[in-house]
């Protein structure tokens, strides 16, 4: 497996000295540049001390390949396993116990089949062991992961695995037209407040609205409009996490909501609580 150019998350983390985003024990880092088209982020989550912290998990339109579980006191893998965390469609509470550790790569939905060999929405709201789905891919990787003692070492192996998988796909030749259309569409819908309307996007790409919707749903399991809605919600979360006292009206204008009332309704629908309550919960972590 190649370790060239941004050879490991350890080096990229050392260079930035801090995660791009942080909420409690959750630390998120930008993907290596050579994987940025297929990967949303690298992330870790570790419990510190014995204080029980409850984290609200919110809807997420991505799939994470995650080495997770309770590590032994000496840092060895213990009961950890390599799992696929499927797309999350509804909010839920997560309260990991002492010693729980997660090292993960969040893969874009349109890249799940090529890189992970799984259909994303077959595992919605699930966390199956990767070995139960794709033992041919999981077994050798999990064997290496079990020998790690730090989350960053697990990330290094996960990055190397995805690089190898992506290189293998490239050796098979250029992607088909439908695949390229899907990738361009998904990236356009990740633009948050600047994302075009689905009908506008379809027209720009020279296809019908119906064709574009069917293509996205067939491959990812999520309708374009709902996907864009979740992307905007996550952009809002990131911005509000940075503010001790968010201006919801200002954030509504910045992220393309009609007004503050629209923002509140969207957050309540997706997260199950008001924006103020959600911000307080995340700040308390």
C-alpha cells in the first residue's frame, strides 16, 4: 500500500496542530488532498475520564468506515471491531463508556460502492461489522487494525486502505457517464446555501429533473432535495458550534433559510430539539 504524499493522518494532524472541527470527544480532520473527492473527513472520538457524556447524533448523509470499541487499559484494541456506520436518518442518543475509542473515515455516499463495496442505504441506521458484509476486504484490514494502540494509527491504515481501493478503481479505466453525472450532482448539492435547486442543476447538466432524482436515489438511497437539506443543516451546525451565543437570524440568512422561523423548524425536524437546545447540548460536551 502506497504511503506517498500526506503519507498518514499523523503527519497532516501534526501540520495543522488542531482538528478542523471539535465537539467534546469528537475531532474531525480534513481528508488528504488525494482522497478529497471521495472522502468527507477523517474523525476520531474518544471518551476521557469516567464522566458519562451523552452526545446527540443527528442525521448524516454519509457512510463511515470505523474501527470502534473499548480499548484495553494498555491501549491494545481489546473488543474493537471494524464497522460500517450507515447513513443516519433520525436523531439518537450516544453515550459511550470509559475507554471507548473510534477512528473513522467518512466516505461520500456516491463512493461507497466503488471503495467499500457496499450499498449505503442497505445499512441505514446500522453499524454492522464490515467482515459480515465484505469479509474479503475486511479481514486483512481488521487484522492490522487490531495491532494498533492509538486512533491515529488506525486512521493511517484506513487511509491506506481507501487509497489502495481508489487506485484499483482507476486502473479499471474511466468512470461511466452516469457515474460522473452522479458525482458532479452530489458535489453541487454540497455547496450549502450556494447549491442550485435540483431542477436548475438538472437543466445545467443536460438531463431531466426526473432522471437526476432517479439516478441519485438508485445509487445512494436519498432524494436530492433531502440530501441538500442535510448538507445545509451540517453547515449550520459547524457555524453555530463556533459561536458562544449564535445569532440564529444571522445564521438563517447566511445558510439559505427563508428566515429564523424556517431555521428553527428545520433543526427541530432533523435533530428533534430546538437550535438553542442543540447548541447547549453540544457546548456542554
